């Protein structure tokens, strides 16, 4: 699990470091640009999460086909995913542009609203290359080749930092564009990442036996349907989860610019640690999917237990590390004393938040490996929209606990999700007559 998880974790961390470096570099411009990024980024990922979930379904599909020695089927899943990348990416881009045009509905402070609108528009244009990258990445991951995506992501991170330096601050003869320049740097990085990943997979010798002749007229309708059947519920799981976090950002934005800037600092750190959990989650889904292909129930249960144990260790280590190096980490983002004090006050809550976040992320992954996606979607609705977001509003506004109340509410939602998903996995994994071993979909 460590061998499979490590390169996926590095790739996930590299991807989220783009947002973190954006926040750090934009933070030098003041609280308003940092707060604007704190509202716009969650909204972007809220919509993009549907695509993220859809293409995450490809990994267990490919792993299962490979374990059954259906090599050509692996390639047809890739082709179906690449075709879907453009269609779904275009649809999500249109939705994001519409949201940017009507950004006033979020009722943010005037200093934040204008910056967030222009930033979200340029982020929207990066959706299609992001979807292409994800489709090819999950194909490669499903075959146990996670290093290519890791290397490409690290290259993309370096490109993003370089263009941030040029476009945010106006170096090498360019005009200083501030937050908008950060969005342009992200667009450039995602286009290059998609191109590198596609070229590598299509040209590498390792992948040739899995790729039918691309010039032949292969029908991919069946695999497109399977990706959507498994992926859309997963996408909506991410959507409901991130929707709660986006809603929390809006709620915190009502409290003030400093509060929202502090919230963005902690959320940025949370996104980083979540990528560790997401890496273990994807590895768990691949391992469970591989065991599914051989109908090995003992291996399914073992993969799930190891995934959950590994993510618990990672989250505990992350919490301890953050508490030790808290001053160094927080000061990377902003130097305003009020913002820093608010951010510091959230750290004890955040330590509990991380553990629940990691376990629920892996729970989603290992259930996806069992092709169980519909019940986890209902769990997401309950955990985040019935518990998490309402409690965030009640605690932060009605009870006037401020930003701390919002994060306590989110932590409660994650704990509900982590508990129910874990119980769900053990129930399915221990069934004597396991329907997932004999059918394509469950739940």
C-alpha cells in the first residue's frame, strides 16, 4: 500500500501545492486578495469536483480489467475517458463562467468581490486541460504506474511558481497582475501538464499493450457509460463535501475580511493534508478493485483495513508536525497580526478535523473500489448538508462562536461521514454472498 500510495500522494500534494503557493504568493499583496482567493478557489473546486470524481472511477475499472488480463479493455477505458474529458470539461467551464458573472449572490465584501470574479473566470478556462490530465493520470494509476503523474505534477508545480513570480509581481518585463496573474499561471501549468501526460502515456512502451490502435474505429460508448455510472455518484460525493466547505467560506466571509483570510489559511493547510489522504484513498480503491477482479474477499478486507490504518497514522503525524512547526507554517501565508491570531485559534480544532477527514476520504475510495457509490453519496448529503453546514452556521453566527464555530461544525460533519463510510465498508466486505463480486454496480 505504501509503494502504491507514495507516488500518488506526491502527485496529489504537488497538485494542491499550486493552490498553496498561490495563496502564499498572493498573501504578500494583503488580506483582500488572499480572502478573494479563499472564496474563489473553493467554488472552482466545488464545480470541478464533479469531474474529479468521474475520472477517479477509471482507476478501479482499469485495475479490475488488468487483474482479469483484459488489456485492451484498459485502453478503451482510457479512450472513453479522454473523449469525456472535453465534453465534461466544457460543461463545467460554462457553469463556472456563469457563477463568476453572478458572483454578487455570495454577498462578499466589495474589496473581495471584484478580485474574486476575475480570478474565477481565468480559473474556469483551465478546467478542460485539468480534466484531460485527470483522465490519463487515473488510467496510469490503475495500471500501477503512478510515477509518471507524480513527475508531471512536480513539473507543473515548478511552472506554476515561475509564472506566479512573473505575473503576480510583474517580473521579466511583464505588468504586475496580482491575483489575476496567479490564475493565468495556473492555466499555463495545467495546459502543460495535460500535454506532457498524454504524450508520455501514448509514447511509452509500457502502455503499448494496453492501447488498441488509436486510428481504428473503437466504440467506447459502453465504457463511457460505466465511467459515468460509477463516477457521477463519486463526483457528487465530492460536490456535497466541497459544497459544505464552500458554504462555510461564504458564512465566514460574512464575519469579515480578516476572518475569511484566516479561514483560507487553515483551509489551505487542510487541503494539503487532505491530498495525503486522497493518495491513500486512490491506492485503496485500486487495491480493492484489483481484489474485486479476482473475487478475493480476504484481500478486499485486508486492503481496506490497511488503507484505513495507514491514513490514520498519516493524519496523526500531520497534526503533530503542524503543532510543532505552527509558527513557521502560519507565517508563510500572511503577516497581519489579527489574521494570524485568528488562524492560530483554529489549530486545536483542526487536529481533530484532520483525522475524520482522512478516514472519510479513504472510506469513499475503498467503497468505490467495491463499485459502491450510491449509498456513500447519500451519506455525504447527510454528513455535510444535514449536519456539517447547518452546524457551522448555527455555531458561528447564531451562537456567535465565530470562525471556530464554523470549523467545529465542519468537523462534526466529517466525523459522521467517516463513521458511516467505515461501517458500510466492513458490512460489504464481510458479506458471505457478495453482490459486488458478480455485478458491475452495487447500492
